[in-house]
């Protein structure tokens, strides 16, 4: 057999092998893309705002069963569950919100101020955990919390059109409460802005120093969702600032952030190349983010009030000054 014939067969086999390699690579790429697409679909995206019905006409009086004021509290990550009791939450006995809701329940009769803690899944799964950690993604959890809070507020307002509201939340719950406040303040929420007494946010992941009443020591950074605006991995979407802040509620929304809490005190525009070095220098502050768990002892004013004490007292004073609508 000639050398030319042997060489020809080798070239032919090489070409076939090359084609198989290309096909295998193409199949691999398609499979990887399909897995990533499925990953994103299962992890969920931030749901669009929930349409709210038009507000009812305000009558001269409301049912006797209606409270004068409705407090809506939204716990943070791992501090609630979808089946928790909204009037006696037990999903997490150490939930930060209990240090605000319990004092308000003790201070006011339920006819004056009904205190409702939104039950929702309150989870934040690790998107790269192998095996998966079995938790709901941040997007899904945040969506459920937003839906449940919105539905409760809308239903209460439909039943009790003269009741005024106070909102408060911590961490993931502060993002949800802040988003609701922003929609209400822009005229697109489940209740009119003039029926909101105040909004108390602790460790808001969308904290913007340009909006709201900044309570406590000065904080140089911004919320993590502003710092990392545009980042989107499966189940975690950093949504950036709230357009227009809190609108009409800007001067009725108090926000508390402890320095070095990476949830609300992250470096501004961390993705800008010019900010990489300064942002990286702050990473050591956020190791395990210990500050985020210390808000019950974090002092925010000269009287020695902690963040939870201040928020409970501030909301309590607003409830004291709230209208006493007639009942029938």
C-alpha cells in the first residue's frame, strides 16, 4: 500500500474525529446553556409590581371591628415562615421585629393599633450551592413577601377605609417595606399616601442616603442593591435605587443602618473600575457581616436608644397622634 493512500486515510479519520469533537462541543454548550436557562427560571426573577384596586370612597365612619391604626411588620431573612402566626410569630423566637412589635402590642389595645407581622418564606438560597440548599431564592422570597404584605394592606383598607397605617421591616423585610412605601409615595400603592403615618426601615438593602430620614451615626455607603446595581445571578437580582425615593413618604420614612453592615453600608458603585480598589478595601469589614445581627443593641441616639427601641417609640408616638376615626 502506498504512503499516499495511508496518509489519505489518516487525514480522513482526522477530519471525522474533528467533526465529532465539534459536535460534542456544540452539544455540551447547548446543554450548559439549557441548564443555565433552567437555573434562572427555577430561581425566579423579581416579580413586577402587583396591580392594586382603586381605593374605596372614604365614608363618615367604619365598622366597629376596624382598628384606628394598622401596623404592618415584615421580618428579615430566616426570621419568618409562610405559615407563621401573624399576631404571635414563633418561626424565629429571636426575630428582630419582635423587639418592635411586642412593645407596640403592649403599649396599645388592638382596637387602637392592630399589629400584624407578615408571614412569608423569608429565605435567601445560595445560588451556587452543590447540592442545592433547598431554600427559596431571594427573588422568590421577596416576591412572596411583597405579595402577602400588599394583599393584606389592600384587604384591610377595603374593609377599613379610615384606618391609618404604619410600616416597618428589617433586612429583606426592609427592602419589601421600603418598596411598598415607594409605591405608596408615588401614588401607585394599595393605600393613599396620606393614610401612612410612618415607615421604619432597619438595614434596608436599597438604602439611598438621598432619601428618607437617616437615623443614627453617619454612614458613608449605600444599600447593597445600589452598590451592585445590575448584578443578576440565578434568583438574585440587584434592583438598584428606588426611582423617586419614597415620594410623598420621604419625610415619613426613617431608615437605620449600622456602619460596616454590608447590607445597607456597601461601597457606592462598586462595579465602576475606578472604585475597585476602595471597594475591595472594605471587604474585610463584611466578613460574616457580624454587625447585621446586632441591631437590637445598636445605639442610634444620645439617649442610648437602640435601633429597635427607637423605631418602636417613634412609631408609637405616631400612633398616639393618629386620628380616632368614628366607628359604626
